[in-house]
């Protein structure tokens, strides 16, 4: 039942995507699959053909959220260069920095911080990226965020 609800939600979200997002046969699903598979060249191809997809939401998250969670520093850098909003919130209020911190992707988290990510952004449960790193036991990411003067609460 839960998978059916998610699939329905995804289809509904895609139906509201701007028409330019579907140029060259690409859509948010294509971009998300390329990010999940770590296919940097395909991500570049899709975004170059359909620039609006850098802002597309898929299952409540932006491409930058997914790339940050995946720990792909190159893809994160590329998406930022193409205009992906660095402090975009997902349906839980998470920013890409929250996603990188929770996954322990220290290099990606540092890139986001140095590019202007809101260090102490709070999600819908009032948790900061540092709190996610601490809760997940991601010591290196915790150390990095503390170096930049992040707070837990």
C-alpha cells in the first residue's frame, strides 16, 4: 500500500513539472536514476538538455538532496553551478546539508558549507545537520560541522 501511495504521489508531482523539463525525452525520473547510479556524464547530459530539472522535485526531494545523500561531490558541485538552490527544503524540511550530514558524506558537506549552505538550518523536527551527524554516529562529519561552529539544537 505504501509503495502505491508513493508511486501515485510521484506521478502527481511529475504532472505539475514545467513542460521544459521534458525536452529531449528527459524527466525527473531520468535525472534521479542517473544520480542514484552515479552516472555523472548522464546527469550532465540530462541537465544540459533540460535545465529546469535541477529544480524538479521527485518524491519530495530535489536532485541536490539526492546527490548530497549519495555523497557525489562532483554532482553536487555541478548541480550548484547549474543553479540548484543550496538551501532547498524537502517534505521533511531537510536541506541538502542535512542529507549529507546524515549519510556522513563529509567532503560533500564541506562543499555545501563553503558554498553557503545554512549551517544551522532546522528541519520540521527542529534538528540541525549537526544533530543528524551526531545521531548517525558520523564522527568525521560531526567534527567538520563543529569546525564551522554548527550547533546541535
